[in-house]
């Protein structure tokens, strides 16, 4: 018989198990949707009801009392090429939306690549629990109600001592490196700029750039899928784009990467504005005209 989990699902499970234990929670693999959500007499369509009886969540995370908190799906390559799988994914999304169950969809990139020693799966799950703790602290009166949750400014206490770094501000170190390069007159801009928007499916697209010298730029394009998960994707993507640009800085210093003229940057910006609905812009206003 084939194993219950494939290679990447096993890696996902082990990471989720570690994260769950740290937050007094539990993780279960391959749980039927109907065993997680109260679908009987819920008002969902017959089609979704039948699907919930047959389909399962890859992973379900529960609190200490086994109440479902959120689900995690590992989407392999078939999820992007199979029309049948896309239909199944849409049904699962609709069920989670109906029952207000957070759903995180990941792929291998969420496990393999590190950003300030955090992979994206760890970042998403940690931020979920941090957000819950933040809300509880507000309810208990420890944090003012008008203070908003921002994971980039959360410090961890280790051994009773406050960490001097901000581990959930993923791009902090690289942003400081870029400032240092600017101060040393190696590049013109002291920080990276970005323009982020969403497409018709709600997925995020980011254009990021950095002026190196005399209106010549390094440019990076990246994106991230829409998530039914309480994380600010636009803010996260702006941080990840700094990693892409910093990699291009290193290649440029080795004579590998080319620079682009201001006209090309403005051309790309115009294309983004025409195709996507803006969610975030940060940079010098002269570039966004």
C-alpha cells in the first residue's frame, strides 16, 4: 500500500507538529472535511455537501481541546495543471469560506526557502498564533484596543530576556544592508521601492526596483497566491521582494545582472497599473507617476 503522506507532505506534517506543540495545539493529517465541519443542516449546497463527505483536509490544526483552528493544504504540481483538481480546490475553498475556517495553501517553496531563518509555512503559522495571542491580550486589557497587530514589530522573549531583533520583520537585515550600500555610495537608493496589486482572481503581483546609479535600476517581479488566511499578503510580499532585489545586487556586483533605464521601469509600472488593482506602493513618488 502507498504511504499516507508523500515526501513534502511528511515535511509539512513534521513542521506543523513542531509548531503546534509550541502553541499547545494539535495537528492531524488526512481528516475528512465532514469530520471537521458541521455540514449537516448547515445550508451548503448539495454539491458541496457531497464533496465534504468524500474529500479530506491534508492537515487540520486544533487547539488544546481539539477544536479546529485552521487547515493547511499542500498543493503539488497537479494543482496547477489539472482542471479536475482546480475544481476540487475551489469546492474546498468555498466550504472553508462558508464555515469561516482559515485555509492555508502551500507548495514546496513555502518549505524550502528561508527568509531570516524562517520558511514561509513557519511564518504563516507563527503569525496566526501571534495574532490570536495579540487579540487575547487586547481582550484582557493588556494592549490598547486601538493598537493594530503588526508581526514585524513583535519581539520574542527567550529565557525571560527580550530578543533584540524583530524575527517577523523578514527583510529587516537586508534593508539595513541596502542602507549601508547607499551610505557607501555603491547604490543610489537607500531603500527598495515596490508597487503591488491583485489580479482578477485576487492573487498578488509585485514589481520592485532599486536605483543603482543615474536613473538605472535593478528590477524584480514576483507574486503570491491569494490566501484564506489572516496574514497581510501585500505587506509580506513587499518584504520578500527585498530578497529578490538583494540577490540581484549581488549578481550585479559580480557583473552578471543588467540594469534597466527609467523608461523601462515606467513602462512596467504602467503595465502593472493597467492589469492589477493596487494594494500597496512604497517608494519615491516620481516613479509612480
